[in-house]
C-alpha cells in the first residue's frame, strides 16, 4: 500500500513538471507569427504589358455608294485581289447614261458647225489672197496706163498726137482706175466676210468649250455610278448582291457600303491597353502577338501607334464624347505592326499582345507579393506614457504611406523601406533598400497585410499557413 502511494506521488510530480514545461513553452511562443520567406536575388527581368484586341490591316477603305440605285454588276467577290483603279461594281444608271449620250450628240453637232465655220474662214482667206493678187495686178496696170496717159498729154500739147489717140489713152487710164477701185471693193467685201466667219468660228468654239465642260460634268455624274478600287488590296467584306439598292451618305449603314478593300501588305494588331499601363508603352517597343485561331504560334512586331484619347471599356466610345460623367475603366488604343506574310492572318481575328516595355539584366529582384505598404505612424515605437501627436502636420506625417518589405533579422521581421523599378511577371526590381541574399517575408497574403514591425516570427516554408501562435 505504501509502495502504491509512492508511485502515485511520483506520477503526480511528473505531470506537474510536464505541465509547467508546456506552459512555459506556450508562454514563450505567444505572439510568434508563422511566415514564409524568400530571398532577394539577382536575375534578368522583363516588364510586359498585356492587352487584347483584333487583327486589322493598317490601311483599309470602305467603298461607299455615291449614287442611289440597284447594283447592276459586281466584278469581284470576297477574297479577290484588286489593283488601284480597277472597276469593282456598277450601279444602274439609265438616266445618267442618257444624259451623256444626249450631250455627246449635241457636242458632235456643234463641232460640225464649228468645222463648217472654220472651212468658211479658210475659203475666205484663199479668196482674199486671190483678190489681193488681182488688186496688185490692176494697180500695176493702172500705173502703166497712167504713164501712157501722161506721155500722150505731152505729145498732144506739142500737136504730135492725134486727138483720137489721146482720148484712147485717157479712156484706158480711166478704165484701169475703175478696175483698181473694183478690186479694192471686192477685197474689202471678202475681208468683211472673213471677219464674220471668224466671229462665227469663235462663237462655235466657245460653245464647244461650254458643252465639253457639260460633257465632263455628265461623265463625272455617270462615273459616280461606278465603284473603283482606291488602292491595291483584298476584298475583305462584300455585304451586297446584284439587284440590292444602295443609298449614299449614310455613315455606318449596310445600305451605303458596297465593299471593303484592305491593304494586306502590312498587318497590325489593334489592342486596348489599360489606362494604368499606357504610361509604360512607347513607340518602337517590341511585342509578341498570339492569335486565338492560330494556337502554338507567336507573331513578332513593334508598336507603331499609341492613341491619345481614352476609350470607355464597355462601349469603345471616346471618354471626351460621353455625355455622362463616369468612373468607368478606360483603355487606350495601341497599334502593333506585325512581321507576317500577307496571306497568313485575316482581319477581325482576336489576338493578345504582350508588349515589352522594359528589360533589366542582372537586376536585384524580390517576389511581387512581398511588397507592402505601411503608414509611418504604425512603424514607430511609442514610449510608455507617450501621448499621440495633436499637431495637424504631425498627424499628416504619421499617416504618410511607405512602401517596403519585412526583412527577417534573427527571430524578428523588420520593416525595410525599398525603392522599386520595373515589374516582371512574378518579381519586381529593387533599386535600393535591400542587398542580395536578404531574407524577406513573402507569405502568406494575410500575414504580409497584418504583420507588425519587429514582430517575432517562425519560418515555415512547407505549407502556406497564416496564423499567430497563442
């Protein structure tokens, strides 16, 4: 009996000692935070901006209707390659064609009249030349008759010439004078007729110029019933058929668009970049583009255009044109020119672009999730009995937010302010505040969000737990 009592006392004593040891362990571990850690290491970093959009040709034109009417002929089909100036379609144009034919007939009639007037002028010029020759001949004859008459006068005074011969010489001279006057009159009449014919010719030519202008106008109007290719390209959209009526002047209407011609020699990816990322995108940056319809293939390109206008994400309308004030997320258009053969991609295919905005070789980097923000006042240790500041400037300074990480030093996690650089897929560059090999708290998210400066920590990188031992 005495032996059993001794055993019971020993067992009780052992339980008391074990309980005390366990209690002391629990007390010593009270407030210890279980954390996961990683190290600041040097590695190559690439900063990417990812955006979605669609494949588009750099240059494409919607061929619209310039006149109203039914489609009479279509000379191409969707997918055809066309050359600049090639006739694509014709709208029924009976009235315009009749106007052209009528004007052509009128122009031909006027040109015939002009040709007749021109022939009359030419004939008058030939007649004037003949009459001028006759006048010159008559004047020469008159001069000869005048000389004979003057000699006969002298001989008659000297009574060396009979009266009958003198009168004959005088009559011959008078006849020569009359012949000259007649030739001059006929020449003047011919010249007046030529002037009249010339005036008629000038009038006909003026009418021809006017009718040619009208003819050009009718041809332009008639030509508006034809659709021509404005550039070399491919017919990417052909929404109409022969017999359907098209109407001009209605924007974004299927009734006004005959077809779309795209220049497929330069293909682009037009994507929408989030407003928070657009500041990192610059012209000339390289990009890798993947197309949903062509898996396991990446197309390379460069940024060639960056939009200046913010677009509402839900509607694509420019934010400046929105009639209501909204806090809706906004995007910016970015165009990436792709290095691809002409026939590989089709307009409208969905795509995703990864734009390389920056690269760093051998950069000091840490996991992105390790980065956190604390207010300055939460990091400072207050002395016992110290009152909180009441000065507004001091209160504002205490609320200042500081970016940093928690560095494990011994058994504590100490907040360390850091300055960061570019952001990679999972890591971020550290410009100052850390050195290679520093052990930092990387998890869990709950721990990083709530852990206090100088908190005691226990490292457990096996399981992503987040708890405070008590």
